[in-house]
């Protein structure tokens, strides 16, 4: 993946720098986290202070433009960016496989117990009961 910086704009009010870059890649469009890591390494800043705002990929080509914001501190990042953008730029936590196994086994047991408790009534039985009641 090749990233060329096209434009840098300093925004002192928000304590950040907005960067527009052209990205050339092989295969599918890279994820936000991949771009964030590459740009942070290229600029020499912490990954926590970099936010990928947009990826504009060009249809049919293996390139696109990327809008990135680099903040001076974490506090200014939290003030300026929405929760959705911060969540999108944060790596997902991996769940432990040991916790998933008990939750999968419990519903299977319930499914087996449910048919045994409730007898299935046929329409013929219902008609006979109605005839006796009348």
C-alpha cells in the first residue's frame, strides 16, 4: 500500500491537522484501522491521536483519497470527534472462545426439553373434545 500526502491543513482551533492523502492499494480497499496504522507510522505520531474521517475509493481502480485528522492530544480528539467516529477508529476487542461455548450449549438443552413437556394435539382430538362438550 502506497500513501502520498496531497494536502496538509493546520486547524489550531481544534488542535489538529487535517491531511488529504492519495492511497494506492492491492486488492480490496484497506480498512480504517490499516490506514490509521500506516499513516501514523508515516507521520511519526501515536496511533491513538490519528482519526480516519473518510475513505473515498474510486470505482474500478485500486486507489482512493483518504481524509485523516491528527490531533495534538487525546482530550482535543474527544471534544471534536463524535462517538461514532471514535468507535469506528478503535480496534474491536476479541472475545474469549471459552466464554462462547457455555452459551451455545445452554440453548441446545432448552430446545430438547421443550417438545417433551408439551404434547402435540391433532385436529381429530380437538373435534372429539368439542363434540363431547356439546
